[in-house]
C-alpha cells in the first residue's frame, strides 16, 4: 500500500491538490477491497427500480466487480479550489481476477464533483 499527495495554496484564491494511492496483494485469504465496506452505501437505493425493497440490499448503489485474487488497484484524486468553487475528481482502476478465473479483468471508475460556496 502507498499514498502520495501534493497540496499547494498558490495564492489567496487558488489551491491545487493531487493525491494518488496504490494497493496490491497476491492471493489474499479474504479480499474485501470493493465489497468489504461495513457501513453500507452512501447512495442506498439510488440505482434501484420501482419495485425496490431495502431488505437484503446493504450494498445497493455500490460498484463491486467481485474481484478476489491478485489485486492491483490505483486511484488518482485531483482537487482545484478557485475562490468559492471546488472541483474534485476521482479516477480509479483495478486489475484483478477471482480465484476461479485464469485471466485478469479491469474495472475503471471515474467521478467529478463541482461545488460552490457562493463566496467570491
């Protein structure tokens, strides 16, 4: 596991941050990188159809590629704060497989969040 970050306040109006992390393991006894969150989902029920029921769906709204073996996962997170505007992003990718699979698969996730405090 590793993580690096660079955070700079260039002037009163502009802040830049870039962070990156990596996780790798080979044949773990129990890999819960994608499916092991014990808090459930922040977006519980958001991607469900109209017949949705909350029973038995603790991880609703979560992306889980069901990887369990030979894990390598990376994430990059940039952030720009300009006056009262925040723009942050996440780019994550993982190469892994299940124990029963021969070939590795790749999963990619990306997100962008834009927020304004209303301050100039």
